[in-house]
C-alpha cells in the first residue's frame, strides 16, 4: 500500500453550479479532447463518454416549495476513490493512485482488457469505441497540472466557485461546517465514506439520490472484493500480460468491426446518439 | 467498405510478435517495476490566467451560462477560450450575471441583450442563426414574405460591406431586400412613429390622471425582461405599447393584409433588427394578436442579413437605392432616432407637446441635447403647457437602469418618464450589430449615433404625428390613439418573472464607471 503524502480533493457545491459548462470546456481544452455537438457536455442529455471526461448533467427536481421543478446541475467525472477498484482490477497497473490522491491512467501500460470498466462502481472509465486503437479514458484529476501546485483545469475556470481544490481533510472540515450550520444543505457529504471515501466530495441542498448519485455503493472499499491476487504475482502477470496483449489485439479488431457496424446502424436510425454503445446508455448514475 | 473489414481478421505471426515484442517486453518491464510512462491527458492548453497556484484568485474566468433553448443567442464550445469577457459584460455592464443568489431555481437568467456576443473575442457566442428559416420562406412560392428594417440597421449594415462607421445605407438596404425576393419591404421607423403616438398618449393620460408615474418605455425587450426579473414591482409602470417591431408585425397581418386582400395565414413576417433580444420578443406568448398568428415570425440580426446578402452575391455598395413600400413604409425623423439612446424620449416629448397643446414643439425640443449622447444616466426637465413640469430620465446599459430604479424604489428621486435601453448607446450598439473592435467602443457608438441624427436632420418630417401614413392608419383602421382596436392590437401586457430567481439584495453599483 502506497503512502499518500497529502491527499488532495475537490469539493463540489451543487447549490452553486449554474451549468455554464466552463469546466467541461476547460477539460476538453486541457486534455485535447474532441468537441462533439451530438454528445453534449451540459444539460439534460449530458453524459460521460470517451470525449467527455466530465459532464454537467441537469436534473429537474420536484420540490414542495415550488410548483415548478428546480434545476440542479451535477458535474460528473471520476470520483478518484481513495481505494480505487479500477486500479486494483488492473493487473498491468495502467491505473494507479498517485501521491496526491488522483487515480491516473497510463495508456502505455494498458492492454485493453477493460476490467477497470467493470470494476468501477460508478461506471466511469469509458472506451474509445470509435478509434482504431482504442484506449480507456477517464478524468485524470489533471495530475500533471496539479503536480505544479495548480488546481485541476475544471476547478480553475469555475466562475461561481462551485468547485474548490485543496487538501481533502481541510475541505471535509469546511464541508462539514457548512452542512451543519447552513440550513440550505442536507447534512451529508457524498464521497466522505462512499466506497471507502473519494477525492471528489459533493454537498447539496437536494438529496443525492434525486440527483442521479449512486447511494447504494456502501462504505466498504471495493478493492477488497476484487480478485487482486494479481498484484502479488508479477510472474503470473507477465504471462497474463502476454496472453492479454494478444487478446486485446483481437478484441480491438473485433470492436472496431462492431463499432463500424454500429456506426452503420446509427446512420439508419435518427436516434444515433442513444445507441452509441451499451456502456453509455446506462450511465445515468454517477 | 470492403468485405475484408467485416470479418474478424486473423492475427498474423508477424503482428503477434510485434505486439508481444512491444507491449510485452516494455510493458512487462513497466508492470514489474511499477513505474510508467506518460499519464493520459494534459496535452492541450489553457489560457494563461489558469496556470497559477491554486490558492491565488483568478481575476477573469469562466463564461456565462447559456441555456440550450435560448431563442436569441447560442455558443459554439469549440470556439470558447474561457476568456471571461462574456461574464465581464453580463455582470458589470448589464448587471444580470451575479445579480441573483444561488442556487438557481429553474431558469438561466438572461435578458437576451446579446452584449456577450459583441464582447466574445472568438465569436463563440453569436445570435441564434435563423438565416435558413428566411431562405426557406423566400423559396416557398405560396407565402407572402414581408420584411421590416429597424432604424438602427441602416446606419450599420454598410460596415459589413466596408463602408465607414455610421454610413446610411437605407435605400440600398431596401434594394438588397427586394433583390433577395421579399414581397414587401417596410420600415420599422413607421411603427416607431406609431409607438410614439400610443406611448405619448398614454403618458398624457397618466399625467392627467396622476397614476402610475413614471412611465417607462417598453420598446426594448432586453430591458422589459430585466424589469420582469428584477423589478417586477415596476411592471405597471411599463408603457403597455408594443414595440415598433411587434406593432409592424401586427399591422402586417391585419391592416395591410386586409387592404391587399392577402390571407394573413400565408404571410411570413420577417424583421431585420440590430438586436438579439428581438428574437425572444417575437416569440413571447403575448405577441400573437391576430387569430393566434405570430405578429413576427422570424427575426434576423444585422449580421445575419449581411450574411444572407453576401450569400446571394449582392454587394450593397453598388446597388441602386430603392424605396420602402407604401402603407407601412414612411417614417419621420422622430421614428429614426429611436435607434440612439435618448431618441425615444425626444420623439415622445415632441409628440406629447403637440398632443397636449395642439401646437408643434418649439425648436429646443427638436434638438433635445440634454437627453442625447453617451452619458450613462441623463436627466432633463421640460415645461409643456397644460401638462406642467415633466421630469425625464434616460439611461442605457442595464447597470444604469439599476441605478435609476434603485433610486426610484428608495424614493430618492422621482421622474415622470424614463427611457431605458439595454444596450450601451441604445439600439445602434445592439447585440445583433456588426462586430467591431473588442470590446465595443464609444467611437463606434458615437459615429453610428451621428449617422442617425443626420437622418433626423435631413429629409423628412421630424414629428411622428405628421407622418402621413400614420395619419392614414388612424383614419382608416385604428381610429385614434388608445382606441379599443388600438388597445387590442398595439398594446400588450407583461409577466412577473421574479419567481424564477432569487434576486440579490445587497450589491453596490459603482456609479462612477457607469458608462462614460
Ligand atoms: S470512480 Fe471508478 S474510475 Fe474513478 S477511481 Fe473510483 S473506481 Fe476508479
Ligand atoms: S480534473 Fe481535469 S481531467 Fe478531471 S474533469 Fe477536471 S479538467 Fe477534466
Ligand atoms: S464551471 Fe462551475 S458553475 Fe460552471 S458548470 Fe462547471 S461546476 Fe458548474
Ligand atoms: S445576452 Fe445579455 S443577459 Fe444574456 S448572457 Fe449575454 S450579456 Fe448576459
Ligand atoms: S467571451 Fe466567448 S470565448 Fe470568452 S469565455 Fe465567453 S463565450 Fe468563451
């Protein structure tokens, strides 16, 4: 187990988010991700996918105080678990939690097995279905930017301070203080304990389950459930690695063909966005 | 696609070894060592201000929220560089962004003024592009497509064709529109005169009855929505007169259709405006008088009509001047100066003087300098025989409106008539006007304003009530200002929008920098 020097975190105050999409543009600019009008990053239809590492989803929440539904925007991205299931599922160590708490993906190490996608309780890692040599993608918590003391790109551009970067313990303290003294908030900090705690923390005035958050993930770190024996068997890993490299080449080819087919099908349908991939239709939850 | 791509290919021996050789050796080394190469991401760029240690504040950051259903403006994310200029103008010039408390309720607060589009350096924010709708209407042989042009477009459209600031292309604009295939070309200046007839009559009525004074102008839809959001208590003070754009739309589908024997269902009414908020105004539910037909169907900004003209290969500078069509095509100088801040007030006062005294206004009212120019808040006091002392205030830029309204609310000041234009300089500086240096400068505004007052000085009558087509429309159709039919067709109502936001209570406006 690695020693974490200073665990950093981002506190998201859902009550302050105005859905401006500055964060999602910053993420695309900084990470050089494709802009695609058919896959919006803000609004009711916004979803995470291989080019949207973050998405600001609008939820219309019924409230007893107002006849009309309230709009709440929820910025989604990888939660950067303190004990990431994705990383422990990855035998080739393409996903690693770094010293400041970011769960970082190293594409050169990835063999394309996509175990991480299955392991992640929040359905975060996405696959580049449309590419010839697809990789897994997800929010990196801007690990190279934060390495020089800067905030993640999305945090640094947020005009309302809905996002705040800092030490996890300090942010938790601040959040606790806020939800306990300000009646606007529900008395809960999402990410404090979920799956053993995450580096992205959320506070809100609306119960989290009404905002598409997964609230049934428990507080036990998920890696303890996964087959992490691979970690201790590097020799086996090499063998596995070679086998899976071959396997991944095969899968990549197959996927290319599948996605080609899908693209063909999509052209026939008008609702192409919805049927892009099975992965993306069921990720309404964080 | 050839058939080879369709079936899973077999892994050749060569490729297999290449892969194992690549990922296998390097990868396995990395796997066992637990080290790695470059992490994903971080290969792009961000503006400089965002590269600073996280504990320092960033001065200019982020961007305004724009709802996907905003009828006036739209943004192309690909072009947004997160420069923060849109927030700068929306917050500090318009006092819209940041003047509501969070959380949001159920609206992205926007007055549709389009100033953010003027300030956006990359034109990521633009008007919502409706050019294709007009192209479609013009192509449809079964429709009668009517177009109107606002006073302010004629002194700005030329800029899009290389003419100097403030050039008047009124006749050439009409010619271009006729060449594009519009069936009739009308002047919104005509209904500006009509607005003055109604609004001045309304003012005199309020002054005589001493009710709900001051009266606010209501021809700027950005200002109207601002009032509905932030100052709903003043809604009764808004003149009920529709804006010139909407009046012209209404008359097209009633008065004009009747005289010409055209089925109003077959009329498409297009408006060329300096303004993005006019797109919003045209689709307000209140703006459908005649048998649920929209008064105005499509609104194009000056920029959009310039694009359409260019698309068709027409060079406006070389066109022979043409005339507006009859019935809704004549306008006075008073109608023209609607385009500049202070113009509506000046026009209204000229006609109010006549309506109250039956005498033409004296010379000073024909050059009412106190309300002209780019000062943020202008005040004047005039004497109209029979009506007494009239205190007027004129402002442009919504921050200046806030200054006036807050004084009014607190009882610090009182006026009888208040003109508000959402955009700096008035409609000549509207959010749909040709793009100029960023941010828009007073030099541009001054030149355009000069262009407008030149028109007022020159050719025509300078008094709305002397406009012959105005006299005709009252004689043959509307009877007189504020008649039942005028009330029905030319007046409207407003809706309180304050329930869609939590209005900020405490803010301080720095009056000093409220526009030069
Ligand atoms: S949220 Fe999913 S992808 Fe992100 S660190 Fe946790 S397990 Fe990994
Ligand atoms: S932390 Fe970086 S990678 Fe993650 S969502 Fe924000 S900008 Fe994107
Ligand atoms: S930048 Fe901030 S306010 Fe804007 S959408 Fe992102 S989190 Fe919300
Ligand atoms: S149109 Fe006007 S009110 Fe709306 S966002 Fe732009 S500047 Fe702000
Ligand atoms: S002004 Fe334009 S480029 Fe700058 S932040 Fe706003 S939308 Fe983006």
